[in-house]
């Protein structure tokens, strides 16, 4: 008979998050060391755009790519407007291009949503851009939008902000109520091939947030015995993939949510006896 459990040590760091009906984006505006009238550092990470986004793609109009018509580039990105208390805009921050569409014959998608598979292939989602902008103490919040613009001969000839979300506070605070989570598989016999179990931890947030859970090592197939015939795989429930197999992204509504870790234990006639245990470190942050 064998007994196995997995212990998670959870580390936490904090960012904030913005969204519209058709997009999600991470935004961190660090004013801790910024003096009024100086500059503040920021990080912006586009998370997703929905394939259902119905907004017009400029490269699908005006005969771009047709014989006798000039070629131009259409660029899609996420922007952040910083806001004052009355909702006025202070500055504009670009995520960097999610997709440059330069048509050379075939007609592109009519909408931004139809371009999302190409954006995913281009690899813009999940990439963080960092820079600095002028900091005014009057800035109290921000708003995120999808931007689509047409560029011809280096000049922007059309610009449109779509899907601008609600005003968000500069900071969203979150706390993990338990810094350890245990997935306990209990006791099982030598002839048992698989067993599933789960554990959980709770995240409480002051506003809606998008969380990234990053394991310190690969958890797709953790070998537990020297003969490697006893192994376990772990996955964050109801999550979407991050930048690597070790990252998962989840949405946390304001107030909080229980995050479940699902595990599957596999035993391929291992001769090793228990008990077995493994420790896994996971870094949890607002993206």
C-alpha cells in the first residue's frame, strides 16, 4: 500500500487588470518611486481578444491588395488611457502591436475578431511591454481599449479605439487566505493504476482581477519513484494556458474565489512502497 500527497507553497505578488466586453489586459502602473511631474514605470500585458469582436478591420476595405490599389499596413493593439477624477484622459499607453496585417492579395477578415487566430500565431498575447510615462498625482484610474489603425508610408491614416472598458482603479489588492494547499491522494494499492484528487486555496480581491499561477517546475509529469513508474500531473481547474506549460491564467471576480488544483496519479506497476510526498512552489500574481 502507498500513500501520497502534494504540498503547494504559494507566493504572491500584485498587479492590476483591465477589460472590455471583448478583451482582457494586465496593467501595472508603479507610482511608488515617482515624483509629481516626473515619470512612473508601467507594465502592460495583452491577455486576449475575443474571436467574436465585431469591429471593422480597415484592411478589409478600400481595395487594399487589389490590382492598382496602394498597399498599407493595418495594426491592432491594446491601449490604456490614464484618467483623472472626472474621467478626463491624461496619457495614452500602447501595448505594442498584436498583429501587423499587410495584404498582398488575399482578402483578410472583415472584423477584428476574425484576425484573432493570426494574432495568436503572431505571439503578441502574454508579452509584457515596459516603459515610463509622465506621472501626475491627478491620475486616479485607467481605461483599456482595442485600437486598430491603418498606416500608409509611415503615416497613420485611420485610427479607431474599440471596446473601451469601464474606468478601473490604479491598484487592485488581492490576498491569498492560505499560503499552503494540499492535494491528498490518500492510500492506494499496488494494483491501482490511476487516482484523482484535488486541493484548493482561496484568493480574495478588491476588484475583478486576472491571476497568473506559475509553477516553479513542470507539473505535467512529476516522477515520484526512481523507476519513474509512479508519477503525478497537476492542473489548475477552469484556467487558460499562459506563456508556457508551467503557467495558467484564471479570472477572479471582485470578492474572491476558491482556486482548485486537480491532480492525477499514475501507477505503472511501480515496486516502490510509500508513503510518498512532493512539494511544489507556485507564484500567484495579478497580471
